[in-house]
C-alpha cells in the first residue's frame, strides 16, 4: 500500500470517527515503511498529534498480549500448560500457575489495580509510568486470592506476567 493510500485511510478514519487523533505505523519484515499522525491529542485540545504522542490504550493491551501468546504457542515456543515460573521468577505459586490460567484469569494472584497503595500513588502522580517490576511488587506483597485454576478473578497482574513471558 502506497503512503498516499495510507494517508487517505488515516484522513478518512479521523473524519468518520469520534477519535481526536491517530498515530499509525506500517511495517513488514524489512521494517517500518510508513509513519503518520493525524488529528489532536484530545477532543478539547488544539495540540496536534505527532509521532511522539502517547495515548492510553488500557485493556486493549490484553488482546494484543493474548494474541502474541497464542502465536508463540502455535509456533511451539511455549505451551499453555507451561508454568509461569519457567519464564518469570518470583511469582507466588509460580510453579503451579500455567500460562493458560493467566490467560483465563484463573491464576489466583492479587490484582495490583485493587491495591490501595496504587490508588494513592495515582492520586499523587497520575502520569507516572509504571514498570512491570513495580506492578509485580505491589501485587506480590498481597496474598493470592485462591489456588490456581480453582476460581476466576479479573486480574491485570496476569497480563503483566504474560507480557514478560512474551518478551522471553
């Protein structure tokens, strides 16, 4: 797809959506061949979007992370029944929590977003960029909620761990 075609797609996307701005990168096995930005950083802002703009994408990362984990499993680089401890050290019950249980929200780990200390920190500094080590430290100082695989609990900690697994 030529750059002018991608430019047209971005212009149409901004014109037809409620999104204030968009940043796009197109790449193939040789690397990036297109980068573009359109619109504003926020609906009520005059600041234009740039290639350096940062957007909060929140739980959309879970879909991308899950897709990467499934692809790695299809490629034989990991198995859903692998323990998380094979890839990430220091996880409570890590020898008993599988990659599949992380994906299905059945690990029993504490959800770091439920921690009062996280909320207090966000009140003081809402733009802080958190590292996976910081988020794991918050989660792991709380006891697990249940034995792995026995219950369901929506847990952002699972996807921090899955991201680390994918990195390995």
